[in-house]
C-alpha cells in the first residue's frame, strides 16, 4: 500500500489523509485489500507518521463462512519516522508495524451499516491474522532524469527491508503546474522479495513478485490549505488475482 511518506516535505505542517479501494472511481471492490487513514507531521529535518489500516479478503467473493477467502484479514497500525525526501539525494526511514485487534474493524462495520452494505466483522474474524509486531528500515533515493515514457522526470527508488517484508520500488513522475491545479503523473514497478502480511495465516496467500503501477495526482490550494487527490492503479498484491486494483487517496496539509 502507498504511504504519504513518499512525498517530499517542504515546510513544517500536518497532513491528514486516507486511502481507499472501495471508492476508487473505476470499480466497486468493497474492501478488497486496503483502507488506510493517518497523520503525518513534517519538519525540514524529519517526518513522523501514524497510519491505521485494514487488509481484507475480496468481499464480493468472500460473503460468508462457506466462501473461500483469498487472503487473511488484519488490522494494522504503522508508525514511521524518517528524513523528508528532497529533489535529489537519499533519505532514510524506520518503520514499526503491528497487527492486532485495535477497533479499526468497528469503523469498517459502521461504514457498511451507513451505506446499507452487508456486515463483515464476524466473517472477517474467521480469517483474522495473528497478533504480531514487525520492524524495518528503508532508503529512498531521488534524482532527475530523462525517463523514456514521460521525458524529464523525477526518478525515485525505495528499498525496504524489515521483518514484515522486503521490497524494491522504482518510480518516475512528472509534474505540471496549471493556473489552479498542479498535476503529477508517473509509472513504477515494485519488486516484492517477501511479504509476511500478504502471506499471513490462516489463509497464507501467495504474494505477487512484480507489481507494475501508474499514478495520477492533483494538488491545489483552497481556504488556505493544501489539498491533494490521487489515484493509483496496479495489479493486486495477491498472485492469484489478475484484476485491476485501484486505490483512491486524498488528504489535506495544514502548514505552520
């Protein structure tokens, strides 16, 4: 799942955001993989973020206990601390992630009741992953380059190694400024070495090794605040699923 930590911090501020695959604008996925919301505090020297997330089976297939879930269900809390990215250079970060029963599934059930959707809490509990805590560290590297698909672009590499997962991601993006909006679009590829969350028991799904993705983002100022809306389209993290996986993200930054 994509974190706001991949964005460069230019000033001191607080960003509130969410990621959701159920309202992505392309398809109805109904909690296929991820719901996230969180806060990120930026300064010129470091950032700190707190993310609350859910990973869950495909609810269009896994409607009751007689269906087969394609992955385990989990409530996740992630804390990340690191250096903000710059236009060029390297930045380090550390990440702590825990799975457990934190009450995040209650918010999911509330949203389902509000939208007159089927309740999922009891069904998800049948395939809940074990309580566990992981720790890891990563390195992000930025540089400007002439990328073959989009021309002059900012190329980023992100290498992460932790007890939860190990991966390498390459991403090239280009920014265009308009009168009212800034547009950022890019393409990337994630190489997954292992992922203990995707493969968590009791379902033990097989993680996809290569995940290509495209991303489009709009940024704008309104009421004195900085807003963004983005869409990321990729293959799912599960090897057995070949469908398009789209995640809508949105957030607002309060500068100090």
